[in-house]
C-alpha cells in the first residue's frame, strides 16, 4: 500500500490545536487535495500555480514542485512506486498520471467532469468519483479488455436509493476491493461491497446505528481496523469511529480560522505516526493535528454519577420545526483532565436523547455547538454517548425526549480519567 492505515485504540485522541504546515503562499487558494505516502512524503495540489507541492519527511519547506498542464485539480493519489494521478477533468475531461521514471504527464482516463476523489486499488484499478454525474467510474490497467470506463457505483441519476448517489466526493477502496463513497448531498457514507450495485449506509443519514450526523461528508480514510475517518465538510470538522462509535476528533469548536478550527475542510490523510493532515480549504492552509499516544495508555477510569428528572415544570424547546416541544434539562460539566469520556444514560422514559455541547447550549438553535449525541433507538432504557473532552473547557449536556409532555427520572453514569462536576442550569433561557 502507498497510504498509511495506522492502528488506534478506542480512546485515541488528537491535539485539537492544529499546526499550520503550509499557508496560501505555498499551497495557493482553496487547497483540496492532500496525500501522504508510507515514507511520510506529503503531496498537495496547488491549483493556483498548477503544481504538485512535495515535502520529504522532516522537511519544513517543500522540497519539490512538479509543474503540470492541469486546471483546478480536486484530487490526487500516489502509488507505491511514486507515480502520481491527478484530476484534470474540469476543462480537459481527463485524469493525468505523472510518471516518476520519465518525469512526464500522460492521460490515463477520460472523464466528463472533475474527479472529486481519486483512488488506485491493489489490483491497479483507477477510480474517479464524478460529483456532477452521480457516479463512481473505474478503469483497470491490468485488464486488457477494460479499455474504457466502467461504473463502480451509482446509476448516473441522483437519488437516495441504495444503488444511487447524490454528489459523490471521497472514495476509498480496501484490500477486499470494497468501495466506500462519501455521498455528500445525501449526508451519508455508502459501502459498495465488491461486485454489488446496492450500497450499505455505514455512517450518517439512514445508517443502521446513526451515532453521528453528517453534513456533506467529503474525504474518507479507513484505519487498520477498518474504522472510518471522515471529513464532515459543512460541519467544518473531522469525525472518526472506533469500537465506541463515532465522535468529533478535530475542528469541534465551530467554523473559523483559529488553530482548533477548520473552514470547509475537504480531504485528510494520515502520516505513519497517526497524525492527521487536513486540506483546510477555505482557510488556504494545510493543518496537522498530532496524535496523542498517551491517550491509549490511560488505565485509570473514574466513575461519576448524576441523577435528575424531567418534570412538568422543566424547560421546553423544539428540536426541529416538525416536532412538538419537549421537556429538557441542561447541565454544565466541569472537566479537570483532558481525555475520553463515556456517558451511560439510563431511564424508563422512551426515546431519550442526550446531547453534549461545546461552550454553550442555545435552545433557539439546538444544532449549534453539538459535539456528540445519541438516543435510545431501541427503547431499551439505556444507551451511551462518548466524547473527547478538554480540560478547562465549558461543556453542557442536555437530556430530553422525542415526545411531548414526557416526564420521568434519568441517570448519567460517566467513565473517564477524572471526576466530572455537574451543575444543573436552572434558568437557561
């Protein structure tokens, strides 16, 4: 493989404050494409200068600029021998390959629009996701009979069916030749198993266990255990999965240009050590978020309990315009040690929800500042919410239901590296 697939523990964490590897002066306006190979060589497409900018391991500044006759590339992929595939579909309807032995470009695939994602699998088959055509197409370089593109996923008509796509962007093909596609305008990630035309929704809208809400997912990578790491484009964050479900990893503090924020990130890549690199599109920069190895060495788990009730005097709010008002309770949490926290919610009330908010909770915009959430989908009386929480930050947990005028008791059992201080917010409005 030419790309990195690190193995992480369920409590893996990344420094939420990113380091700017390169700014606009190096990567130009709106950087979309980034790739890091197993030698830790970094490749970024500079649309402004029509170059592929290359860093060798340990280099602070780029060590090479590869100039090409391409226009506004959205994706690139590097093979184990150093050949580079780059999108040039917008104006010239093609995918180019920079051949390392000749130091020249050649056309290797004809397409009708930009390839928002490119990938070369272990069988030397090139995949291109065509956002405008609602399809992923592929071409094999080992099969002499495949002289033209074939459909890998999608019908060519936008839709929400399992065999349909609506704005495919990121693609990833594992060693079993299973294809993962970020289905941007359907707010989901689809898995097309090898040879199957119907996809399985593995994250986002319509998934079997929807523990994360996505808003136009773009980039996607799988780690060594096949857990998903996704660029949640319009939520301006990176989310990842583990045995504990999905959670926000970086960019969890809203849209912006601070070191702990992202603005319309498009793609991501791991280096050999598990650090996350992000093409932070609208901030014209490449951000590096360092993997915290110590996050997997914390063996001390402390338990905290909180119990309360939703009653007829509790505050009410509307989760969205289609729902009736529901009772809720908001509780501010004090965190002393940064780490991974698991919240076990127990209640006999049906359809309980738990939301964790960063900084504050706004009952007039309940989607603002959401860090993590979950609900009792099976009405089993118990469910779990997980999150990586930072010391000395303000967090609010909100308990509510999906039914009007539903009252009853609930309890929160928290497991993490420190005690959690709970302070009920009596008059939140």
